[in-house]
C-alpha cells in the first residue's frame, strides 16, 4: 500500500538520513524539505524506493554527491535537492527518468555539464539548476523539451552560445540564463517562444544586436539584458511588446536613439538604458501612472542640457537616473513637487545652490548630486528629508557646516543613514561633537568627509556608531587624538585619516587597518605606524 512521509511544517531536524530508509518500499512521497539542519550524504538506498513519485530534500545541509541510484526511481515526477551543499556532477541516470516533471538542483556546488540526454526528459516542465558550478555549453537538445515552462540555468559557468533550438520552447514562460559566460548573439528564433514572460540574460558576454524578432514575443513582461556587450540600436519592434513592464538594457554598447514606440508601452514600470552610447532626443512619455524608474545615466552622448521637465508630469515616478548625461545649469524647481525617492544627477555640470525647496522632496531615500559645480551651504530645510538614507554630494563646492546633513530628521523606523559622502568640498566648522548621538546617524555604515577644510577634532561620540564599516576623514585639517572607541568598533574595515595633524598613540584595533590610512600625520605613532618613543 502506497504511503507518504512528510515532516511537519516549521520542524527542525538534525542528524542524517539512515540508509535503512531504503526498506520503506511502499513510499510514494518523501518530503524532508526545509528542515535546515539535516546533514550528511543522501543515502543511495533511496534508489530502492521505486514507488516514489515525489522526493523533496531541498533546503537542508546535505553534502556529498547526488546518488546515481536515484535514476532507478522510474515513477518519479518531482525531484527537489536544491539549497544543500551537494557537489560533483549530475548523474547521467537523472536525465533518463521518463516521468520527471520538475527537477530542482539549484543552489549547490554541482559541477560538470548538462548532457545531451537532457532531451530524454520529454515531460519536464521545470528545470532549475541555478547557482551551481556547471560549465560547458547549453545543449541544443534542450529545444525538444516542449513541455518546459521554467528554465533556470543562471549563476553558473556555462559557455558557448544560446542554441537556436531554444525557440522551440513555445510553452516556456520564464528563461533565466543570467550570470554565465555565454557568448554570441540572442538567437532570432526567440520569436517562437510565444508564451515567454520573463527573459533574463544579464551578466554574460553576449554580442551582436537585439533581434527584431523580439517584437513577436507579445507576452513578454520583463526583458533583462544588462551587463553584456550588445551593440546596435534598440529595435523599434520593442514597441510591440504591450505587456512589457521591465526593460533593462544597461551597461552594453547600444547606440542610436530610444525608439519612440516605447512610449506606447502603457504597462512599463522600469526603463534602464544606462551606460551605453544612446543619443537624444529622449522620447517624451505622456502621463504614465505605472512608470516608476527612468534610468538613462552614463550616456554622455545624450547631451540633455537640462532635466526634461515632462518628467515632473509622471505622477508615479520614483527614480530618476541622469548621471553623466550632459546636464548644465541649476537644479530645476519642479523637482520639489515630485514624489521621487531616488535622484541621481551626478557627474554633470550643474551649478548654483542647493535650494531651500529641496526640503519639499520628502520622499527622497537616495540623493546623489556628486561631481558637479554646486556651491552653496546646505539649507536648513534639509532636515525635512526624514526618509533619506543615502546622500552623496562629493566633489562640489559646498560650504558651511555639515550639521544640516548629520542632524536631519528621521521617520522611524526608516530614515536612518546608511551612507554619507561629503568629500571634496569646502565644508568648515568641524565634525559635530554629538555626531554619535544624532538619531539619523545611529545605523550609518559609510561616512566620508575627506578633503574638506573642516578642522577640529575627531568626536569621541563616533565610537557609539556601532555599524560603521568605512570611515574616511583624510585631509580635513583634524587635530588631537584618535578616540579609542572609534577604532574599537567591531564592524570597522576601512579607516582613513591620512593627511591631517593628528597626534598621540593609535588605539588598538581589531581590524587589519593599513598604514596608509594613518600616513602624513607627524604626531601619530604606534601600530601600524612606527612604535611610539618612550
């Protein structure tokens, strides 16, 4: 009589699976998944359970290899061994299981290649090999798996090209091949993948053009091609993808204009063509309540001149990325009436002041105005940015005290800083002595005020900033000693106070801090510098 063995939900088990489990020959379902602490090898005796249709051992601590004996489980429909510590090749016998519908070996350390015999799994619907060390090419035989709906070969070491036969997978709705070493171009046969909703090829070595046939994949919702070497223009046929929600083409070698047909994609939420060679003009989007992210950064050939004012009419817009796009002049006042949470206008030629109205941008969580020519003090209204967690104003001409940044308000539990970079400006007035007591600072991990004429001493209260990992205060005209509590922070990995006028013994520190971070302070001594004189 067939039976099942399933661990209760929210159960934690330790130990190993006894080889004696092979005696339970009546089992049809064995579920020991998500127990987290089961360890040791997967016993080969499982291969005797020829009545099994479902074998779930995922999310544990199993080690060793996948037993070839699992190939004896001819009735098996679901095999889940993901999120363990398995190594070695996938046994060829696994690819001979005639009834297998779902195969998940993801997040292990499996090696070797996918054999051509994968084509024997004619009933397979899910193939998930994500996050292993698999290599070799993607076999063309994968194109005969006509029932496949989900293919995930991402985060491996696959090489070679994407086989043309992939276009035969008419039922595939999700294809993840990202973070491999795949070369060649995207096959034009992609037009045959009529059910495809998500295509992620990010982080490969793809070249050539985006095929015009992409416009035939009418169900496509997400197209992710970031971090490749794709050339040519963005095909106008992308304007046919009326279900497209995410278009990520950043960090390629694309040229030409953004096709105007993209403005007809009413469901589009993210447009990212950053780090390419796109030229203007940018097609104007009319009111699009769903459009949230427009990222055009690092396309210096755009030569925008000014931030397009029509962006202010997109009520749902949350992110504007226009770094290094040829912006000049002052910050546009219409920004004050937007709901932007992420604003990156860095590496342009913006001039003038940081206006008081910046305090009206109360949804800001990330602000990057670095590497421009802004030259005012920080307005008191900066305190109103109670959701701001990351601010980068480096390499401008800002003056006055840094307190308006440090002492901004918070909106608990959010609005506490992750990072502050104010380096390369003309700030004065020292680092506030109560910096370690300010609510906005209590979770900060990165703090950089290097190369400002700040003067003063390093506040003792900085030793209270328990999450600090990177501290840079080089070239600030600082005097006095380094507080022991600051160097005693457990999370500290980077510390640079070089080029100041600090003195005294360097306090003991657990991190491996290099001498360069303390250099050019004539009064400092002790490890990692020369010993102090008695």
